[in-house]
C-alpha cells in the first residue's frame, strides 16, 4: 500500500526573489505548485507591499502558521518564523510525500536557506523574546540594515589572509655533452732503402808463362762455387702510442638571480554604522538640501556612509569621485538594491568629499 502521508518542509530566505526561484525549482522537480506556499512582507523587493494571496487568506499570517504547524502561532517555532516574516524575510513551505522530502530539502539548502534557530538567536541580540503579532513590520531599509549587522557580527565570518612565498630550488638539466670515438685510417707512406746485389763475373784471360811447381795443383779435377747475394727490402710495422685523449668533467658553480612576483591579500577592517566623526556634518547637509523633500534622514544616511567608506577603499583611494562614478553606481546598486542612485548620488559625493578634505 502506497504511503500517502505528506511532510512539510519550511525554508527561510532573506530575499523574496530567492524564494520565488526556490518555488520555480521545486515545481521543475515535479512538485505540485498547489502544495507550495510563499510568504513575505516584501514582494519582488518592494517595501511595504504584501502579497495579494496573503491578503485574501483567512486569518492572514496567524492563520497560515496555525495551519502550517497545527498549533498556536505563539508556539516556539511558529513564533520564530512569524518574526522572520515581520523582519523582512521570505518563507517557502512545501507539502510533499516522504519520497520527495530529501529533494525539497536539497533544493532549499542549495538556495541558501537560513537556519531558523541561528536566526532566532540573532533576533535575541536585538532584545527579541517572542513574536508580537501587533508589532509593526520592518521597512525595507530597516530589514537591510539588520541583515548587514547579522552578516558582520551575528553569524561571524572569516577572511583568510594569503601570502605567496617564492621558493627557489635546483634541478639537473641536460645542457650538452661530448662523445669521443676512434677509427682506423690508412695512409700511404714511402721510404727509400739502399739494397746491394752480388753478381758473379767470369773472365778468361790468355796467358803464356812456364809451368811452375805450384801449378801442379791445377792438374786435377776441381770446381769453384761462387754465390751471388742480393739484398731485398723487409717491411715491418710497429704500433706506437703517440697521444692520449682524456675525457672527464669539471663542475663549476655560479650565482643566478631569480626574479618573480608574489601576491598576498590585505584585509581592511571597516567599522560599519560609524561615520568617522562626520555624522553631524552629514545631518547638516541633509537638513540644508533634502529635508524639505519629506524623505527622512535615515533613508539618506546609508548613502552618506557609503561615500565615506568607499573614499577610503584601496580601489578608489586618491581618485576623484567623478572619475569612478560608474563603478560606484554599480557597486551601490548591488549593495543597496532598494535605493535609487540618482536620488542618493549627491549624498554619496558629500560623504566622499568630506573624508577626502574637499568639503
């Protein structure tokens, strides 16, 4: 038998547009839109505009949490969630079967869902004890200021300071070498040598003299042998060592200067909510230029402080406000999405020029 029991998953998000994106991703995952509800005092980032759906639901926020938690709004968790809505957060709740619960949780966590226990602890730092249904909801500026405070003090953060070091080592590389080999080369040579030869000569001489006693030896048979000798060249070759080639290595040392660049991060600590002693000047400038518009000083104050802070930023230090106005406009819109640059740029410039000594 299939399990038809549904579970409710609730996620808290700082921005309404984030909550809308979560709703879209839940429906894309196959979860019925009818099982998803979204609550916020800010709709698409516009302060003071409640959602039309909420206005027509019976019981409003109280009825919503009564149906969601099945109990009194003042119970611990329903009170925390109601307080989160009062302070400008958006809440998405989805009713899903057990098989889709983990998927819904993963989608909300990936979008940056806030831990309600940690957020309630941050609320207590501002004097919160329990949700007061009669308390007025936060304005957009109040919600933004409190979130900035939570990011920098309540929830804590760490910025690593990184520095590169230049490490120089040594390695052996092949630069070249010498190969020595021998081969046999034949070369013709000539030498002159004196040779002697013996040649036998036979000469007959006619004589006419008396026979003497000594000539008696000639009256017998005899023979005379004369050998002819001749010299001929005898060639011998003898190997002699004339030269030695000695191959070796010698090691030399040299000093080489290595040049490179290393990087490191510098962390500047900025005291938020402080104007460096210029708070009175900011208020005087407001009174002289903007008070008659009916817009309260608290709306202009972040712009004065923004100009004061950015003038000391390493990115802009020593530059004129006009030279970096395009960058400031983009950065201001990102950090103050509910504020108009065209209306506030005069206050930004005053804060910039005050801290740089041009006012």
